[in-house]
């Protein structure tokens, strides 16, 4: 999990969500906005999993992947939106999807 200072607050979420550049994948969408420090947010809706336990579990897995991929290496605001097709995927597939999308972002910057 990322530290509280690296997570995006609810008040700033709407601003960066509107102005960010979107990178789509089969199972995720990442909204990226340049910023001097690192801030991340992960959104898993009820359409993905009805159970809050499963939604939070997936959210924690994605936060852990973001921490390993970005912590100390990248800056900016990353908002990860999980699509309903993710529920049929395994844990390793979710990690691969996050990794490929982050690589796509780093190449386009």
C-alpha cells in the first residue's frame, strides 16, 4: 500500500480525473497527469465485484503493484480505474495489465 501522502485525496480526484490523459487497456484505464510528486488512486466499482471484501482485495493488489513499479522512480498523478472484465482474470493477469499500462505511459511521456 502506498503511504497516505502518496494517495490522492477526494477533493483533488475530480480535478485530475477531468484533465488527465487516458491510457486504456483490456481490463483497466489509467488517467495520468504530470505533477512534481507521486500521487495514486485506485477505483474498483461494484460492477467489478459485488463483495466489498473482493473489491478491497483487488484494490490492495493494484496499490502494491503501483508501489513496486512507481515508488521513487516516477512522478505524477495516476488514477487506475478497473473495468468489469477484470473479475474473470487471475492475480498475475492483473499485475501484468498494470505493468504494461505503466510502461505505455512511461514511453509516451
